[in-house]
C-alpha cells in the first residue's frame, strides 16, 4: 500500500513538473508586438500556397532534430501559436514536419545496429513521410474538419489554437495509421530492399537493446522488453538444438564450419544470459512491488534454463563431431528412435516458446508436465533398448554415444518444465501439485529414490547428468 502511494505521488509530481515546464516555456516566449521584424519574417513565409506548407514542414523537422524530442517540439509549437508568432495553418504545417523529424532520431540510433532494427527505423520514416505526402494534398480540407470537431475559432482566439492543434496532431496520426495498416507488407518489402543483407542476426556480439541507466525509472516496462528478449533467446536455443541434431543424424556434415556455426549461437546465448541477468540484477537495488519482484525472479530462472538448453544442444553437436572424427555410425534403428525422441523434445521447446509469447495458463502448464513425463518415460525405454543391443553384441561405443544424446535431450525436457513453471508463476498463477516435476540438482536417476519436489522459481539449479 505504501509503495502504491509512492508511485501515485511520483506520477503527480511528474505531471506537475511537466505543466510547470510548459508554463516556464510560455513565459519565456516574448510578446510578438515587441519584435515586429520577426513577425514580418514569418509573414513573408506565409501566403505562398503549397510552398509555405513545405517550408514550415521542413522547419518542424529541423526543430525536432535540434531539441531531440517530438513532444518538446510540439510544446514549443503550441507556445509559439498561443503567443501569436504563427497562425493556425502554419502551426499545423510545423507539426507535420515534427512527425518526420521524430523519425530522424530513430534512424540515427539505428546506425551500426542490427539489420532488423535499421529496417524498423526506415519503416517509421516511410510511415510518416507517406502521411505528410497525402496530407499535403488534403491540408486545407483537413484543417476544416478539425475546426468543425473542436469548438472555438482558431483564427480569432488564441485560446482555441492549442486545442485545435492538439486535435490536428492526434487525428492526423490516427488517420495515417488506418491508411498505412493496409500497406504493411508493401512497406516491409520496401525497407528490406533499402536495407540489404540476410534477415539472420549476427551471432558474434550481443548487446541488450535497453539503456541500463534508465532501468530504475520504469522496471515494469523493462521486464516486458526482457521477456521479449527471452522469447528470442528461446528461438536461438531451439535453433541450436535443431542444428545439433541435424549434424548428429548425418555426422559427415559435422565439419569444422558447421561446428563453428553451432558454437557462435551457443556463445551468443551465453552473452544474452550475462547481459540480461546483469540487467535484472539492477532491479534488486530498488523497492519493487511483489508482482514485479516475482517476475524478476522468474525471468532470471527462465534465462538460465534457456542457456542450459543451448548448452545441451551444443554438447550434442560435439558428440556429432566426435562421431564424424572417429567414424562412429549409429545403427539405423537406434537413429530412428533417437530422431523420434528429438522431435518430441523439440516440440516441447516450441511449447515453451508459445508459453513465453502467450503466457502459461493452467492448460499449457499441465501440457508441459505431461510432455516431461512422456519424455522421461521414453528415455527409460530408449536406454533399455541400448542395453539390450549391447547384450546382443552391438558396438558399445556407438550405444554409449546414443545414451549420451538421450541424456542431453532429457535434460532439455527438464529445463523446459522448469521454464513452464517459471512462466506460470510470472503470469500470476499458482502451480498445481504435480506428481512428476522436473529434476533438480539432487534428482535421482532411474533405479534410485524418487526425485524431490522442484525447487522454487528463482533457483539456478541445473539438471544433473545421467
């Protein structure tokens, strides 16, 4: 309750400072009657028809780039209009330019970033340029519509100007969005051609797309962004697992270049774990709400488990490389059984990706528990088959190789169930009592005592090897 009052107080103070700043800005703008020369200069730029609109659109874009804030630029425009420096049509044209200027900052920030980030910045620019382009032809008509919606005469009353301009800004963006939403595929194709290169991200160096110095201001918003990164991390971990199995199924492909591809992705998940864990650790110095604290703990667990999935996949890739180097070939029957087992585990990872994306409700969590039980049961069957083949004279080294792969795949299932539990708790559910939870660090192997209950979310325990 005390924390809620603190947040409410901070919100009120924020609004107070905002309006205080606007009042200072209004007071700082001098009376137009004291500067007739400047007024004449503005008057000389108006009255030129479409050329005047172009001039003030460019002025608005330049103003936004200079102040590095579209909100501040709009506030300056409203203040200038209220003080009588510019009239209603001129101020509206400046606001159009500010819509373009706000995209310049995003495009500058995208320099040196990922291809997809650069494409998003270009799409933002195209969206606003397209809006200003069609508004150029509908400008007088649009001003009339705004004038009919908002009461007051913006040409006769300075008090009516800010409300008219605010409505103009909002209505323009709403209409432009409704128009552009139908052309999203076209915009995507255009920006893909503008920014060449493959869609795959570089797997050399990971940098969290978040500014650590601002984490303390709004941790809840940053948790949403970190969850998006966790979804991406889950996709990369699954890619590591799928690539590793492709190499194991055909060891001749497990050459140095393929192992390097695998290694880059696995190391990339290591970097993601370090960066995102460090970012989440900064929250520990703040006073968090109970829900935010639980979400932080759950995300720490999820990121750790996802990195472990990538580790297991990489280990399978190394086994494939060893099989290639020592010319070990798994029997067709054993390989078929392993392939089916790998498909089951990979489907489990996809289920976890869906849980992270859509949230884990009771049904999805129960499905995860059932999937982990089936994986454990199938593990026991496959190991029994391997022991029988050894008794019948099969190559011991090949069967031990298969057993190692089975162990790594089963560990992936354990990590997936732990992630499902963490997501379930993060989305404000209470996990039901399950009879076969994921194994913790003290879990028993087949033939030993039954495993203990799963550790609470937030633990960084690993599944023990077979």
